[in-house]
């Protein structure tokens, strides 16, 4: 059975949420926010809702999942969604997972336009 580590594991004395935020900022996206929720770290932009979820899988492996489009629509109307997150899309190292999340959300292009 595979073990899933929690979002609190600390590498080099730094929580995963901080390392995830730093990975985004190293890519030039300064408007990203991160929040540890159980074994996951949520990513959002500015005042917006979380759009992606990073999960530590052990070692240097991290998983990436995106918020369901249906859940976004139901959240706006106060409805109920069966699942808030799509199945894990990508497993890679932290910097690549964060880069894919930001590209998919259009955050890297948005940040460049704001500079």
C-alpha cells in the first residue's frame, strides 16, 4: 500500500506550502497564494478560489489535480458537488508540478502582462 505524506512535511526546515509558493515565485508568479489543507497544498491567485491542489507523494514526487469545472459553477450558485477535484493529472517534482498548474491557469501569462 502506498503511503501519502502530509502537507506538513518539512524539507530543509520549510513546510510544503512555503516551498510550493516559492516555486511559483521563482517562475515569476508573485500573485499566487498557497494553503496547507491536510495532506494537500491548495494554489490560488490573488483573491480567487483555489484552482489546483498539490499532494506530496513521498520522496521528490508530487501530484497535481485541478478543481472540477462543475464544482466551480456549483460553488458560485451555492449548489453541491460530488467531488471538488479532478483525478490526479500529473506526478513530477515540485517545480514542474507548480509550473504546469500555473500554465494551465494562465497565471504565468497573466503575471507577465501585469509587470
